[in-house]
């Protein structure tokens, strides 16, 4: 039967290079010594480890738990001991290490107990979906989207087509091709499970016409089943999810939407196979088929690989010709990523490892200016204007790039493949996308910061108002009191604006600094403050009188002087008391604590004192009253003191560090000596053995060998003596 | 007199046209008025909201108000060149490089980090932080809520024991982005030495 | 041993800008040959002069701009510019005309705008228009095509060199002729002249020029076949000329408006359609945009030829449409997959 096949715009026909690896059947990769299971292998949140270092784990045991809806668990791919949970190189273009669980294999490959569900139709869909989630199955073709999210169709969405993506349009890769040729029945079984889950009107398998064997195998496996194997013409990138949907159904997934929006669910061949294994065999996703190819690989072909196997292990197994390898790519030549470190592990999405020679993949030519030839626009499978996006990305005009639908770019690389100016277009788009995302995040963050700042400001204003209110109340109360006493010649000002801050600021600092003896101190402080206030008020009255030219000036002046003396005395008393209070804990502390802490405390106190003095000076300067000179000198003195104590503290800290280092260094010679002893011992043993052998066979210069043994003995005794001496010291 | 009568028609026509178009313009101005954000809001939205005060204003909004009133647009250090560009774009002014007097643009985004074993719990940094991003109580060790810190620097100076450092924000695989290619004439890519291939 | 760390894709189609440009150069060979056949060696001399001037100017400017000289000279864009200008200039023009035009094209029209890829106007056409406006006499003096009358022969190499470098040829008195477009323009509305003038009566259209245009058409087809250019611009431009000339020639007045073939095979029609209008840097880029752009050029060519002040108008038309290209691009964006309708215009400020 023939279905209508739609066409996608653009596309390219790069050399396929599939023959190198398509002809050999799937081989089992050997068990690696260690596997490194990354906690994040796909889009979404990373898993959370549920084993500890030292735990024994079995093959298939869950070792990382999913942490959200778009998150999947990870499993031990072999039995062994958890050796580490920590950073290990993984494939990521940032080259940043990521958390992996390292399992040292015990070589036994002991499985955890498996629970197959052969009669899945008798179970609820939720049960089967949970099984698929628990098996950690992610899309095995592209970005690795958790399959369960796609299969868990909402009840109000009607699925018309379930599509199995067996296109495999990237050059070099043959993993799906081989899998279909060899295990078509199992793939179809998996597809049937998925069909049972999503209840589509029709089930389609899309395969490119360059895989005749796979097409035959799949046709045979589908005989008598309501599954339609649809052959599509070879063109890159027909295997993109949205591209395949369009090819087979003519439907377009809305920008930013999901295939389910148009009634389509699309799954990869490897995923169908994994679903079958999970449901019918009870095995989680712990291995996959990976193509090893490229001219630097001797035994090209497909390997069944345990997830977590280091790439280096696989390459060496496949006969890597190290000197000829010029790049190392995980994935295909069109969309794969450079590997920066061969110790990165194979993950769920690793469909191909490519180790090409320089001749095979020549170095990219230097970027030339864009001449707007439009080749890229003709190659683009989603009808973008790549050259415009390039200009915008280069000029950092990201809003324009976004307007030209940058985010519909699937990064297939067709544009960069055809560009006559060798412009790394995809990198420009990735840069632009990343910058836009970062900018959005920063905008969100700055909005958040604004809210927080405004909330804080509002809170402070409220506090200030409350304080002000209280102050006024207090002033009123005081005024009332004074009025009843009837002894106030000076009018009670409602608030002494300039005196108040000092009075308020002082208790704030002193309260935090000196927790002890609050009663005495507060009393003195209030006294100081009130005399100060009276003095200030009097001074004001004097000033007004002077201005008005009153004749009581002399009397007023006298009074002001008296009050000033009083105020100074009160203040002195307060400061003295405060210092005494402070001195007390200081006096006790150093005895118990280590000197550094004391220095720290002292430095902090000095700094506080200096700051307080400075504040006072500023106020004095602002109001123009007080003995500015002496305040200034006081500030300078305190600053010097504070600096000195800070310096002392720093010095002490440095000294401490030095001491620690010195201690470490002191430990070193012993170690060295021990090593020396061990070394000389080994040498001695070797020499003795050589001598024995020579004596037994009667060959060789026995005299020289004897001499060597004696020398080695001497060296050994000397080393031992040195060690003893050191240990004695 | 002749001149006047000869040109009367033209003058009348011009006056009439002026009136008609004036009325049209006036009508359009009322009818199609763009209800935009007040300019201060728009400027404020472009500022990084670090509230660091490096521009000489006590926070971002006051500076936004200043710029709306004609102040220079090149004083925002944490925003840097990108912000100045956006401001120039919004206000229709010429781009000017960052005024060095207010500080130098940092290469990385920074966050404050308190060396906790050295902190004496004085709460001075808590009071200085415009974001309420420092957690702690008197005599207790303090710490920075990294996600809330905008890297404004304001907590560094008040610390009596100098235990606050500004450290670059750590790049994670999630926050990492591709750098642009080096441009025309450059070969894309770089060589990396091979490790771990026994 | 080190590995290359690079963004995908890891494969690249063979070929680069330089190779593209070389194909364009090869495609002009038939045109050059026919021009030489009819008008003597002047075309070749002009071409060599122009290419040398262009390379010298390009190198000098690159040096001043502190750019890698060899890297940029390798893209052959300067050579193509020089070639197109040389092919548009009359073969009898003095050497300095070529030098002035080429250096203006490279220095002002190309590099002052930022070099390859940044120039809004076709540099060759800017150079051409500069010459046409500044030196109208030299720029409109064409030799009669050889064989147009029994006595006209193409100049030999020596005569051509003499003409280009001294302005005179010993032994020949009158060497000026008129192109078919010029002739038609002069005698439009006079059927008795039009019917008898030998210049207007080759096999299909104007004598000599018909073959020049056929040669460029062949070169153009080669370019399309090699996928160096797409069919959109030439087809749209020629179609516009086809329909306009057809309409006016048959439905309006055959004596005042030339025939379809006359317009298609005269002057710079084919050179313009396949080699000049298709300059990717200055043309529209989307397929739809290219159709609009090409049709615009065709219409302008016809309008200026029929009612404007110049006998031919490829240069003016191309420059005018260069001006419109960005706008055309903004309004002819393709509909991106997953969007219900195409974008129009630039991003609005949010």
C-alpha cells in the first residue's frame, strides 16, 4: 500500500558513510573495570543518589532516584561496589565535570531480581507507565526526553498517530539499522506496548529508503499487525521529530508546542526496544546499541554497551588507531558533540562514537565573510533565514534574532554544512540562544531583586515611622512631666532633632557590643543624653537670644557653660563605664580562647570604636558644635589603633597558617625517609635476586653483582638509620 | 493690492491645509496615544537592580529618575556596556562607554562569600545588604543566600574583620553558554590534549 | 596528539566562496569571446586592466585596514567585480576609464562600506554609473559590430591597444557606431528607418548584440546548473521584460516599442540578469524576495529604456533595486515551520 508522503523544505544529502558499520552484526562490548553513571543523562532534573560509597550494588539496581516530573532514575549497569559519588568528566560542551556514581565491577554481572510483566494488558496503564519511568527510559535518539512524559497522554488528548522514528538520517550512524535487522520482533513488541498505552488510530514506522534490510525485517515483523512501515526518501534531517511528523502526516507541530498537541506521539527505535525490555523482561535501561565508526577505528560496527562505560574502553576494544584519530565525536557528524576527554561515559543518548581521521574530517576552513548567497536558507528544514540570524547573532541584536524565530532552529547543521564561507553558523545560534536565555534569567533575577529591595525599603520606613511615633510620645510624656514640675525655664522642644540620633545610635551599638551590666550603663547613658539635650536646648535659646539681641544673654551664656560641663561629665562617666564593661570580658577571654580569636575581637572592637567616633565627628561637623579638633584627633587615633589591631590580626592569621605549613613540612621528611627505605629495600631485593640467579646459572659477573648487593645493603641501612633518627626527633 | 489678491487663493489654501492637518494631528495624538510605562519605570526595568549605589544614587530607581531628568547614562557599573546600550536605545541617546570614575566593569558576575569561621557575628553586613540576602543574628555566624545576592559589594566595607570576599559566580553546565566564534579569518574550534586514553 | 574541539556539524560540503566566484569567472568566457569577435580585443584589454587594478586596490585597502591580504584576495570577489565592470564598459574606452571605474568600485563602493558582504550596492554597477555620469561621451561610444556592413571589421590587437592607450587608430578615421538600443531610441517612431537599418537586423534582434546576449545566457545557464545562482532573479527579470515588451510591442505601438526578442537580446539584458542582478551580497535573499527583486529590475530596465533618458538601464535598475533589497527581504520572509504566518518587518521593541 502506498501512503502519501509529504515533503519537508530544504535538507541536504551529505555522504552517508553507513556501509562501514552497517554490515557487521551487533557485538557485545566487554565488561569495563568501572562504570561511571551520570546522575543527569537527559533533559530535566538530575537524579538523586540513593546509594552510599562502599555499598554493593547489583546489575539493574536503582542507584539514583528521579527528582521531578521531567526526571528519571538511573540504574547500576553491572554488579559491583560503589566506589565514589562525585565529579567525573561527562560529555557536555562546557567541559564541566558532573556528578557520577562510580561502580567498580565485580565481574559477576549478578542481576537484581527482575519482575517481567508478560500480560501487560491485564494491568492498568498507570502501572505500565510507572514501570517505564522506573526503568529510566529516555528518548534514545536525540535530546533524551523522558519517554514516559510523552507516553502518559492526557485523557482529553486523542492520539491519531503513533510514529516509530526509525529514519536514522545522520551519516555514519547505523545503530537503529542494525537493531531493526536483528531484533525487529522485540522492537515491534515494544511498539505494541506503546500503542496499547496511547491508543492511536494508526501506527506508523518511518524508515529511510537507504536501509532495505531493516525495512524488510520490520515489514516481516509487522505482518498481520495493524502497523504501517512507511519508507521515506533519504534526506537529512528527515529524522528530526517534527520533520518526520510532517513527512508522514503533513501535520505541523506549532512552534513551542508538543507533538501531542496535533495528536501524534513519536518514539525512537531504541526506545521501543527499551520499553519491551522494561515491561516484558523487567530490565531497566542499562545498555544500548552504539555505533563505533570513523577511519581511526579498526573494528567498525555496532556494540551493545553498558551505560556508564568509558568511551576510551570502547574505542580501545574496537581497535582504535590512536595516532590517526583527529577528532572524537559523541553522536553523528551533523549534530554530535566533540568529546574533550575519552574517559567520559556512554549515556542513554549515545547513539554513535565517531573517531575520524584528519583526512576524513578535514579541519574546518577559516570563517569568510557572509555573502548572503542564500544557500543556508535553501538548506534549512524549518524555513528560517539563517543568514539573517547570523547577522543578528554576530551583532548581538538578540531581540531581532528571536523575532526571526531563532528558537525554532533545531540546530541540525544543514546551513553550516552548505555555507560556502565556512561560517560556524550553529555556534552563532547556540551563542545567541544561550545569551537570550541568560538575559531572561537575569531580567527575572533583577525583577526579583527589585521586589526584595522595595520590600526592605518599605519595612525600614515603617520601622522608622514607628520609632518616630514612639519618640514623639516619649517627648510628650516628658513635656507633660516637666510641665507638672513647673521648673522649665527653657521651652521643651518637641524633638531635639540633632541630639536625638546620637542618643539613638549609641544604645544601638553599645547594646550589641556590651551585653553585660545593662542597668548601670543605660542609666549613665540616659543621664548623659538628657544633660546633653538640655545643654543643646540652652544653646539654641542662647543663639536665638543673640540674634534677637536680648539682654539676658550673659545669664544664658553662663547657664550654657554650666550645662556643657555637666553634659561632658555625664558623657565621660558613661564612656568610662562602657569601656570598663568592655574591658572585663576582654580581660577574661584571652585566657581561655586562642590568641587569634582575641585579636579578632580586639580588632572588631577597635574598628567599632573608630566608626562610632567618626560618626560623632560627622555629626559634630554637621551641627558645627563641639570640640571638632579633639574629636578629629580622637578619630585619627582610633583609626590608627583599629588599623594596627587589624594588621596584628592579619599577621597572627598568617603566622598560624605558616605554623600549620611548617608542621606539615616537618611531617614530610619522615614520609620521605620511609619512602627511601622502601625504595632501597626493593633495590636490595632485586640485586639479591639477580645475584642468586647468576650464582645458580653460573653466568654473569658474580663479583660485580655481589658488589651491587653490598651497595644496596649499605644504602638500605643508611636510609633506615636516617628514618630512625628522624622519628626519634 | 495686486500682490495680495493674486496670492489670496494660495494663502487661503495654505491656511486651510494647515488647519486641517493640525486638527488631524491633534486628533491622532489623542486617539492613538501610546499608553506606555512612564519613562522612569522603563529605565528602571533596564537597570540590574543591584542597588549598589556605585552611581552615586541610593539605589537603582533614584538613578533611573536621574536619567529621566537628563543625567548621564554611563554610571551603572554592574550593568556595564550592555545596560548602557539598552539605555541609549531606549532614550535615543548616543552610546557612551562606562564612566571609569564610578568603577570598572567586572568580567564575571560576583557574589559575596563570608568566610564563616572568621565571622564574629556583628550584623553590620546584614544591615548593609540592600537585598536582605545575608542571614544571621548577633553573635551568630552569618552567611550569604547566594541566589539573592546581586554582587553589589556593599557588605564588604562595613565588615570589621574583613571576612567577606567577592567571588565570581560558579559556572554550571546549566548556566554555561556557548561563546561566539572568533569571527572572520579564524578557524573554528580549538585543539585539546588527549587525556585518559590508556 | 590533540583532538579538535569544534561545534557541530563536523562535516562540510566541499567548496568555498573562492570556488563560487571562480565558477562565475568561467561562466563569462563565452560572453568575452563573442564580445571580442564583434568588437575586437578591447574587451580583453579592458578585462586585464580592470582585474589588475582591482587586485592592486583591494590589496592596498586591505593593508590599510590591517586585514590579511592573501586570505581576502583568495575569495576572488574583487576579480569578479572587475570583470563585470570591464564587460559593461565599451571596448573602445580609454585605459584610464577602466582604471578609474574599477578603483572607485573597489575602494568606495566596496571597502568604504566594510568590504565583502557589507556593501549595499553592487560595486561594479556603482563604478559603471560613476563613469556613465562623469564621462558620458566615452561611455556611449561603441564600435560598430564587425560585419554589420560589408566593410566593418573588428580591430586587430595592435589597433585595439592603440585605441585604448592613445585614443586613436592609425589608418582608420571613423570608428564610432551605435548600439542597437541607441539606434532604436534615435529612430523610434520612424518605421522607414527602423525597417532598413542594418544595426537593428541581425538574425533575431540587433546585429552582433544578439550573440553577445546569447553567450551570456549560456554562461548563466551554466551557473544555474552548477547551483552557483538560483533561477529566481534571472527568470523574474527576463519575464518582466518579456511581458512588458510583449504588451507594448503588440498591443500598443510596434514602431515606438521594440520587440520581445529585441529587448531580451539587446544591451546588458543577459549580463545583467545572470551576472549582475544575481550578486548575492546586494540582492534579496529569500526565494520570494528574489522574484520580487528580479521583476523589479526587469520593470525598471524596460521603463528606463522606453521612456527614460538612457538607452540602456541595467546599472540604474540594479542599483535602485539594491536599495529596495532589505525592505523586500523583510516583507518576503518565508513561513517558518510551526508558525501560522510569516513574519513581516523588523522586531517591534517590546
